[in-house]
C-alpha cells in the first residue's frame, strides 16, 4: 500500500508569524491524519515552519531550490541550505515557476537530480494547459515532462519521488479536473514510470493530483486507484479545510 500525501503549497502567502499561527492551528486537527501532511511555505518562512512543526506529524517542504551547490547565484537557495533548516521535501517545476520564472523540463531535471543527490524528496509538478488538453496532447505532454524530469534518476531514487499531476487550467481557478480526468492522467504517469523502470517502481511512486482540491472533493479524488493524495494551493491556507483534506 502506498502512503497518501496531502501537501500544501502556500505560494507567496503568509509571513513568518502567520506561518507559526497557521501550523499551530493545523497541528491538532491533523495529528491522526491518514495522509502524510506536508506544508510548503515560502522560503523566508521555512525556519518558522520547521520550528512550529517540531513535535507534530507535519513535515515541511520548500517551493523551489537551485541545482548548483553554492556560489554566485544571487537570490537562489541550495539543497544544503534547505536540509540544514530541517526541510525534507521540495516542490520542483510548479507550473507557476515554469510560466513566470522560465523553468523548463531541463531545469526541472537538474533540480530533481540535485534534490535526490542531497537527500531531499522532490515533489515534481507536471500538467497541461487548457489549449494542450483541447489539442488532445495531454498524455503525450505529461509523459514527456515525466521522462525528462526523471532522466538520470535511478530506480531506487525514483521510488522516493512524488509526482503531482496538476492541470494548469485547474490551478487556482476553482475548476477541478473530474475524478475520471485526474485518475486517467495519474494512471498514464504510473504506466510511463513502469515503462521507464519496472512495475515495482511504478507501484511505489506517489502520484498526487493538484488543481482546486478542496474539503468537498478531496475524498473522492484520493479514493482513486492511482491518486495518492493531493498538492493543494488555496485550500491549504485554511487550517480547517486543509485538515479535512489531510484526513481524506
Ligand atoms: C497549486 O498551487 O499547486 C494548486 C494546485 O493550487 P490550487 O489548489 O489553489 O488550485
């Protein structure tokens, strides 16, 4: 049985003190959660998050990292810096980073390799735009994104990655993919991993759905055979809502 995972992508929301308050409110609500619970605040809030999550079952993830170890890369954050803080997960290749910050499948791959080399667990985001879905290329595109993201990743390493299928048209729009659409693409991803590695690896990889997951739709989405939890934006900023999702 795969562990299901509810991860909250807080995006550019919450100050350090608001981070402490949200985790304090969330912790008692998710202490017996069935899903693994991860919160991903913005980089400047990570120390506050790690501190506030101590002694709870809440794990902390970052929203990005850089693929070099150190040096003249103004504004960037290395894997070692995240690890030193006590961060254990990192979102890589979120569509907002691809869209606004020129992330490509190649930089995603470099970041995935660096995260794995250092012992951080990557949450790799893939997904199509509305135009691409209407062109009927969703499966091809997502397979390509997965294949490039995992180039050079060993079978043992691949077992530890989380892949989040996030249709861009469903992110922050209130427009959730239907359960069938989400399950179909998550199965496509699992089949692709089986082709790249083997059935054992495909069975082990956690595949999340993301895109307007909320307290009302998480249970049905997470009950699908190939959906192992969710990457949650807006609803993760409300403790009560995220708690329902984490307990789904
Ligand atoms: C996200 O940011 O990854 C996301 C899925 O956002 P939302 O849940 O708000 O659509």
